C-alpha cells in the first residue's frame, strides 16, 4: 500500500510536470520570444511552490520519526535553496 504522503508528493510532481509541458506547448503555439519569456517567467513561481509543498508533505509524513530540530534544519535548507535561486 502506498503511503498518503508519498502519493501526495508524487501527484504534486506530476502536476508540476504537466504544467511544464503545457507551458512548452503554449510557447510553441504563441511562436513569439516575448510571449515565451512571459510563459517561462510564470514557471518561476510554480517551481518553488511545488518544492515547498512537496517538502512540507514529506516532513509532515515523517514528523513522528524525526526530531523538531531536524525538521527545522530541513526547512532552513529549503529556505537557503530558495534564497540562492532568487539572488
């Protein structure tokens, strides 16, 4: 039986991949560099949101198995990734 947290994480990744494919189709359909950049820029919002949601689901799924300190380290690491990508 598949754990609910794993299923939730996988479904979010499938959703993320579907959004990426849809964005690629839109870029081809618009056939314009300017519009393709707008579509690509909108994907910059999707990636971090999916990262945060999947990490949150995973940590909640593991909450009974790991200490609060380790949970904080995980979120600190995700924050560092987001700050590094943004800068």
